C-alpha cells in the first residue's frame, strides 16, 4: 500500500517541487503566459479529448457534472454562513471556500490514482468548476456578472462541443482526436509546474484565521463529497474521483482573481499555501481510505 500511495503522490510532489525550486532559484517562468496557454489551449483540448473518449455511461458523466454543481452550491452555502457568523467579507473569502484546486492538483491526482477513467471523470468535475469560476467567481470577486468573461473562455466551448458529440453519437476525425490529445497532454505537467511556482511566491499571514478557513475548506469538501456521492449513488472510480475533487485545497486561481480585483491578495495567498500544505499531508490517508 505504501508503494502504491508513493507512486500516486510522488509525481505530483516532484513536478510541483521542480516549479517551486526553479522559481526560488530565480529561473525565468512567465506565469501569465503559461496560465493563458493552459486556459486557452491546454485545458480546452484536455476537456474535449477526455470527454469524447469517455468510456463510461453517460448517466455517470451527468451525475459527476451535476454533482460538481451541487457540491459548489453546498460549499457556497456553508461558506456564506460561516463568513457571516465570523463577520468576514464574502468578496474576499467566499471564492477560496467555493473553488477548490480541481485542476492543478485534482486532475493529476485522479490520473495517477485511478487511471484514464479517473482523469476523464475528474475532467467533468473540473470543467464545471472552471465554468463556474469564470461566471460566479468573477461576480464574487468583482461584484458584477461578466458575460464577456464567459464568452471569451474556450473551455466552455470545448465542453459544450464534446457533450453535443456524445449526445448525437457523432464520429470525431482521428486527426482532431490526436491533435487535442497532444495539446491536452501539456496541461497536467504545466499545471503542476505552475502550482509550484505560485506557491514559491506566496507567504503565510494571519495564521489563526488562515488555519481555520483552510481546515473549513478541506473538511467541508470531504464531508460534502462523501454525502453527495451517497445521494447521487456514485460508486467505484466515480465515487473516489468525486470525493478527491471535492477535498482539494484552495485553488491557485483564487489568488489570481484576488490580485486582479484587489481583494486582499496576500490573505488569499496564505489560504492557498496553508490549505495546500495540509492537503498534501492528508493525501496518503485519503487515498488509503479510497483505494
């Protein structure tokens, strides 16, 4: 079991560690360019190629996608209640509680733990969360809904196109499949490198508050993930992937949005760092329980 867990977690540590050390040593890394490359090409191609090649029942895919939406609804409700009681600003802290790291950390973890089927199902979860991040997320951070942000998001078009192909049972030319698989293959390594680079430039602050909100994100994610997996009757790989994705730490993209809209980016960065460190420490126990 220890060797099995090591084979799952080690690649994530190594790839993120390379990015961390590279940035700490002053290596050049255009994070804005890499992030743009991932969101405009890598992630859309990954979503498209994984969904069109998905070899599970469409009902399972629908439950996974619907479950992701329900999970975020649960995260949002719990987060709003806690923040209201604690008298903390929702425009700063609701995003980190709502949007977990289903991409940079969740996708590679599900790939190494559950294989290609796990990656495909995790992609369903990630697509829904990414869609929500660029709609509800922008609204939370900026205070206004932006249709423009949604329309300029290639991942949305890739997901809709893939679902339409699956529903209509349309053949996909081999050259399109090969091209999207090749470009999609960039995504996971670049996400992990970006995660490491991002963590290298962040620092902890307001430790007591950061610790409390980090534990809330992880505990809430695990609890809602387990509960919804039972409600949606998910089993096997689908159940494990769903719980893993729900249990991920605060997404790095929250820091990017906080910086863009000037919503206490240093405090959001602290949440990203500490929740990620705690999640790494808890991963062996979570995987040992699921495998």
